[in-house]
């Protein structure tokens, strides 16, 4: 017995779609996205071709040091290949190169319903020029100087490290004129004090950022925290930071902490710092300080997407060490997080820098 409804639907689909190219879509929102990503002859960029840049953004050489190199950008994607501040396995100096090599990120963020490259003027401006591969202190000076130039140009920096100590130097630039809120996704609170004669190491950037006056601890959420070093991080709670352990996310769900984050941050400017070791090493083994029992990538993405509309003034992705990343999954997660940050910048409702 014939199924008239099946035949009718098949006839409708054939009439509508047979002979159409892949770039022809009917939903108005999708039409807008397709128009920005597919050429009139139906071609899309080959994801595995051309020199590698962050998220296939245009490359702008020698942008640092001059306002002219940055002034027409909304967002600068920046590499910081420095890992002199690590306390365990080194190698995240190669993180920017690994994340640039991820060939299939974007252009569309399906939950936020945005294609950020078509909304923002974005460029990969290369890596921070560092005077010395041996001096941690001079590297921090160079990072701070480079980011002050970016901020002075009115450009939002999104960065890939490098170890987490780079965040202190970046925040000194981003938070120079007023303290910013902080969404810090990590296995470790990174608010320890001086360690073996240095206060620039990757276990203490956020203590220093608070003491520098660059971060408001009362508008700070640290989430994903776990591991054996918590006794070093009492500064977090003493300063007024909200600390959420990985086990609490499992128990209560990420939705609760999206609400907490939005309540803490309010309408003010906020910086996002993502350490790849926040993610369980079963998903992201390529890092120098893996901690079992971490967040799932899906939870990280849900948290970030829940920040839609906040005044994002910068962000970083750190601690990707590709030599421990046999499948490249770690770098892929990092690249996706960078893309989520860019999408959030495209959707922020109260622009400021």
C-alpha cells in the first residue's frame, strides 16, 4: 500500500533541493553565515591549506610596537611561546604552534548562533617578541609592554601560551586603568606566593594580579580546582575569590556555576583565563601538570557559552604541551576554547577596553 505522505514529502524535497549547490540555504540566519563563508561558485576554504594561523585568521606581521599595526582591528590573536615559569614538565612554549595547527575550528558556533570572523576585524598578529629565551623576568616585561600596545590601540587580546605565568603580565596591561573581573578555569588556583626565589612562576599569577591592582578578587570565579596543592592557595578565599572544585561541578551541574559567574561579574569588564589542565587528562593529556578528575570539555564549553553578553576584554588559553598530546586532542580542545572566547567577544553587549 502506497504511503501518500511519504511520496508527497519526497516530491517536495526533490523539487526544493535537487540541483542546488551546498551553499544554497533557505533559513535567513544561515543564509547570512553562508554568504560570509562560501564563495559565489560554492567553494569553501580548504581547512588544511595555507600557512597555519589561529582559527585561519589573516596574519599580520610586525604588528607590535606601533598603533598603526593594530588600530583597525577589533581582536588580536597572540601567541606567547614562553614556559620558563613551569614547576613540572616543560614544553608549553610550543603551545601556540600546536593550536595554530588545528585545522578545523569554526566558522560557526551553533549554540551561540554566531560566526565571529564575519562580525569582527580579527588578525593573528604573531608571537610576542621576547628578548631572551632564558630570563623569566625579562619575558614578563616584554609581554606586558606588548599588551599595553594592544590595549592602547583599543584592541581586545586573545592569547595562547605558554605557561600560566603569562597571565600576570597580560593582566597588568588589561587591568592597568581599572581592575577587571576574572573567570579562571583551571585545576589549580594559581595564587601561591614566591617559589624558590621567583614570584613570576605559573603557580602564582593571580595572587600577583590582585596585588598589582589589575584583578578584583570579589569578581573572580575559579572553577575546576582540584589536586594536591590546595594548601598553597589560601590567598584565593582570603582575598574574596569564589572557588569551585571539580567535584562540586559534578555534584551540582554546570548551570549553577554559570549563574554564579554571571552574578559575580555583573556588568563590569571581565577577563577569561583557561588552563588546559582544567580538563580531565583523559580528554587532554598534553599538559605539564595533569590532574585526574577534571572537567569534561562539554562542561567547559557550556560554561563559556553561558557567559554570552558579558563585557569580555581579553582572554588566554595556556599550558598546552604538544609533546604529551599523542592524538592532538589537547590542542583541539584549546583551539575550540579560543574560538568560544572570540564568539563571546562578538556578542558582548557592553563594549569597553
